[in-house]
């Protein structure tokens, strides 16, 4: 549980895929209400959340729409610019 940002999760949201993710702070920050959460220690919990999505088309559509909207919070051009700033600051500090 050391990951601080789930890029594959953000990509799935942007693609409109219904998302089931580990119930961790970083995941809640990325997904908000646009995902179902499961206890990462319990495989059965993940299976149950995936089964809910597969068995409920209305839920899958709601998660898909919410995921696309949630993903709009992440502007990759801005993220890249910040990354370049960090790299520049790290090289100047050396």
C-alpha cells in the first residue's frame, strides 16, 4: 500500500470503464464517487463489487459517466508542466 497515485485507475475513469478499486485514500482521492471500493485484503470483496457492476447495467452506466466526469479533474498538460518544474528544481538543487 505504497502507491500514491493510480495512473491506470485514472486512465480507466477517462475511458469510461466502471472501476472497482482498493479502498485506500489515494483511490478515493482519484475516484471520488465514480468507483466501487473493495477491501484489498479480501479477494471476495473485489469479486462482489465486480459482480455488482456486471449484474447491474444501470450501475455500470452511472459509474462510467461519473468516471469520465471525475477524470476531467486531471489535466495531463498541467501535470506534465509540474513534473518538468520538479525535475528542473531537482537539477538546480544539486
